[in-house]
């Protein structure tokens, strides 16, 4: 039960901020230009800073290196699979299908 309360205490402020933002947009307290500016600040300054601090404080282990390599290799394989799928869909034999005039 303590774990649930601890999780709620960490997640509740985020949920409340999301509800506040939705409410402020709904009553037209903020407009699209303000939202765009906030997105620029968040993506250009806050997120990179947060990522830097998180990686700076992270404890590095050999297991993490192996996991990173596995994730990277999986991404490369999926990228190649997607590229080949798109290439096969755009091949001349698949254009027009089996329909005859």
C-alpha cells in the first residue's frame, strides 16, 4: 500500500499540471503562440538540460553497455527492415498490381 501512495505522490503533480494546462487552454487563457513558445523552451532548453543531468548522475554498469548495444542493433535491424519493405512496395512489379486492362 505504501508503494501505491508513493507512486501517486510522484505522479499526481504531473497529472495536475496537465489538467491545469488543458483547463487554461479551454478557457482561452493561453493561445497557440504561447503554447508554441513553451514548446520551444521545453524542447530547446529544459529537455536537453534534464537529459544531461540524468546521464551525469547515472550509475554506469557493464550490463547497461550490453543493453545499449542490443537496443542499438535492434533499431538498425528495424530501420533496414523498414527500408527494404518500402523499397519492395515501390518496385515496378508491385506498381499496378495484377490487374490487366
